């Protein structure tokens, strides 16, 4: 396992994003240190995917600052951010449907952080190794349009890895997977971290988040409401309330006075 140390790769400082009158993110501070797996959770519509999109340059934040290794990358285009060593997956998978699995992953190998130094032959060799790694070897010459949802998730992950990221942003790569598929995905994510890649993982599968994350960040109504060790964060009343409502959260609070 790589030495995590305290080196901050990514820092968000007061990041906000508005769509007209709607505040999708408000004043979010977040730091991701080298070698961590940071889980990001929150109810539907909390702003998690917007957060990933602002980091990756798909969306431009309305306010605040995003830093990569201390460098201000706020507002940089997504292709430039990809070249810097940040890659992402999409919650709604977006393969090149009429191309093969191999072609799809090779595209990532040509345009990521290491793309400039690769020939086409080298890109395809790199893609093949990653396809095998994520378990898509038997589908390598299949068109993306022929894949199941589970295989599409693997393809999305392989395409992102082909960009040679230092930081990988995963947006619900386990959505739609069955229990055994989730277990395999968790093992794969751990192996990716052990190979030297830092991860920010947006996920609804609580078992997975608790099982793989060093730290969990909770977003609710576009604001960060908690940040800490997984079990400690999950027990906070404000987190329980965000997921299950105030009445349930009140029942979880310890009594301060003996019953009458």
C-alpha cells in the first residue's frame, strides 16, 4: 500500500455552484490526501455529481477555488484537467456505443495524462491490460451497445483508468450491481488504491462506502454536513436525519434525562 502521508492532492475552498436560482453546491470545503479513498454520500439531489463535475471541469463552479497539488485549476476545461492526472466515471455511462470495448478504452489511453507519449499500438496494449484487469477480457471485441449494465460499469472504470490518473473520481460505479458484483467492485477499488491511485468515490451502497473508505464526506442540500471516519460519521444525528428524517433521528438520540 502506498504511503499516504499528509500530502494534499486536491483542495476545494468555498466551492459553490448555482443553476439560475438553484444552489446545487454552497461553500464546500474538501481536501483529498494522496493515497486516500474518500467516500462521498448524501441523499438524491444532494449535489454529489455536481461536486464531481466541478472538480473534473465538466461544470464550472460559480464561486470558490479548486486546487490540484496547490495549483489553482478553477474553471480549467475537462480535457486539461484530464491531462493533469484527474479522471472520472459518469453516473449515467456514456460509452462510444458502436465501438468495441477495446476501442473505447484505447481512446482513454490516447487522451489521458500519459496519452501524449503513446503510439496507437501502445495505447491498445495498455487498454487490453486494463480490460483484463476489470474482468472484461471475454468482451474485448464486443461493441459497447451489446454490454450489460454490469459490464458497462466495468467499461466506464477501464476507460477512466486508461487515462493514467493520480486521482480517480468514481460516480456510482456500483449502482445496479448485485451483491456479488458489489463485492468484486470493492476488491477492484482497493486494488486500484494499492496501485497508487487516490480515489474520491460517490456511492449510495452503504456497505461499499463503509467497507472501502478511509474517510466519508456527507453532502446534503449542496452543503457539506460531515467529514470523518466512516462509522463515526454514520452515527451522527445530522447524517441520520439527512437520510431518514427528523423523527427517526430524534429516536436515535440518547436520553439526557431519566424517563418519568
